[in-house]
């Protein structure tokens, strides 16, 4: 791993010396950034030899930076001189802030902070890098909970340019401000969030994987189809199942269960039984050689996509319900050279293309009084470039489904074929992501702009959840959710008041409340 050194800065006056307890991957990254930001860094680890390993690792990163011309020899010498070892916790006595990056257990973190309170001076700050535990609960064991704060980084720390700053219920405002300034001096975007389960980024990430698992569990499509749709149509860097395999189900399943139960079984965060079963079976992902995919030499084994069936063109009728979508589909039909009907109702024997929002093909066809045997729904939320997606009803005749498949793939654009489902794949996943982001804003976990930037940096989404809603159209997202809720009765899809109000008022989802 290489690094680009941030410009030399004067560290915040509040902090000159930083202590780091726990020198694993997270601790090493935090120590590296703190030294680069101008702080003296003292490392402690209960395991003999761990500090030396951490310093060797960090020094190797800096040395690679010198070799690549990203650091000077002077920078290297200066940074190295800022790393010190604390053989005992008492050696941290002169630190202005101590960050713990130890095991993710409440009792262990509480015990460490109680011990550190007897070592540090009264104004020193105790920061926890916890990803899932309550900062308030950790602070509750301390005599002075006002100096305890969450300072949560993401792995790998030097590359993930975000740190969540989470004040507990009793954290002093000046401590929050000082830690925010420190995170910024370390070259990171600081996302201030309230002390809620999952904080901001892990909270916002609940919709992507859980809705994909629900789609898989309902038999809508297989894993590779869902991943391809969200990568090619949705613009996500990695499909949800590839991401679950990369993270490992031993990690992801525990997080899904934890946040679901911490929110008292909130339906929006409901996990899938699929992950528990696969965890028991040892299908953890890349680390076990098999997860949702099987891996050979580190690469997923994926079957080739089937080619569209060869079929003669049919007359095509496009539902006019959504004028914009109808125009795009009509242009595709004309470009393919297939006969396009212009009537308000389809002629006998024609292929009927529908463009539902939140509906399945069955409901959409019956509501319009059409013959379901000739109807195929086409996903238009993400446009028709890059990948296309169709969905047939159980009554759709094979020849009409195959004709739609051939039509959508006439120019060699890949086509995904789904079983009938309310909301396709993209609509459901996007709507759930936007809805969770809107509810985070409604709960005042963070400011709207912070929510979007934190999700972009922490999760790598193409846009933050509120910006996604504005990109696709908040009224469309609201329609998808309301239709899903009516069709399934599942409160998982109930729209957030934040989303509902702004969609109906025609305001951007980033619009804050007036007070």
C-alpha cells in the first residue's frame, strides 16, 4: 500500500500527542495518518512484539512512498521520528488524546477507558474506534463521560477518506469540535453523527444487501443477475453478493443481525435467513473459497450470459402510461427495425411492452386491461444503455418473452431476464437505499449533505442516498415504495416522512427542515 502525504499542517492546539491502543490494521492506519498530520504518536498493544510489527508496517508504507516519489527522504525521517512505543499504559500519560482500536467488546473497551482515566491528565480525550457499540455505553463506565467520543475510521484507513465523529449523550461540545478538527488535519472528511446503531455509514448501508437478499430469497433472479443489474444499470462498483463475499458472511451477518436487533426489529433492516444458513454451512465468501460465488485462484466462477433467442420480429405496442419511458422504448423498437404500433390499444398478436414503477407485470397488465399472455415489463428507471432488463408474468407466453428478449438485445446490449416481481431489481434496491437515507435525515443522525458525502466515501455508492433519490426522481421513488407497501403489506417499504414530504412538495431530498 502506498500513500500520498497530505500537506504539512499545524495540528489542532488541543492535540499534540496521540496515544493508540491496539495496533492491528485499524490502529496502524490511524497511527500513520496522525504522524503525517504532525502529531507525536505513541503506540501500545498488549501482545508482545505487536508495536514493532506495526511500526515496521507503517515504515514500509512510507518507504514505498519515497520510492514512488510521493514522499521525500526528509518526510520519511520526520514521520518515523514521530512514532513511539508505550510498553505500559502509564507511558501514555502525556497524551492529549488516546484512540482505542481493540477488540469490539463493550466490557473490554469500558475496562480500558477506566484504566486510562487514572493515567491521563484531566483534559485528555478518550476516543473509541468502535464500529457498532454505543459510545454512550462505553462512556458510562467513566468518571468523566464528557471527554469520551467515537472516532470511527474505515479500513484501509489511509485510503478510506472518511472518519465518523460520534459524540455520546454526555460528550462535551468542545471535545466534538476538537476531534473533528483532528480528523480533518489527518486528511479525512469528518462525518458528525449521533450515537445510534450503525452510526451513519453502516446504518445507511443496510438497504443494499438486505433487499438484494430478499430478491434472491423470492426467486426473482440469481446472484449474478442481481449483481450485474446493480453494477451495469445502477452504477455500483460491486454487486451486493460480490460485496458480501468480499467482506465475509462471518462479518456481514453479525452486523445485519446487530443493527436489526438494536433497532428493535425495525422491518427496514430485517436480515434474510439465507445468510444464517450459509454461515452455518461455512460459505463465508472469498476467505473460504466459496460464498455466493465459488472462487478459483481468487476469481469468481461465473457462467456466461445466455444469448438472446433467435426470433422473428413481432409488431410491438408500448404502453403510453409513462410518456418518457414510452418514448425511449419506442425509439429502441424503431432502431431495431421492428414494426411499432401507434394505437391507443394493442392489436391482436402484438408484443405488449409495459413500464411499471413498483408493480409486477401481472398487476400492471391486468390494471390496464391487457392480455397478460402477451405482456412483458421493461425496466426503464436506469435507462436503456449498458444493460436492459425484462420481466414476464407467469401467464406470458414464451414466444412473447423471447421476442422481447431478442428486441432488447438487438444491438448486443446485454439483457437480464427476471421472474415476475414488484419493482424489478434496480427499483427495489434504489428505493430502499433512498428510503433509509431519508429516515437517517428524519432522525437527525446527520445533516443531509453529510449523509450523502459519507455514503459516497464510506460505501462507494455512485451517489449518496438523498442524491440518488433526486437523480431518479423522489416522486418516482415514493411511487415505488407506496406500490410495494400496498402489494406486499410489508412495513419494510413504508416511506419515510422526510421522503414523502419533499417528494410531494417538489423539493430536493437534501432540503433541511427550517428549524
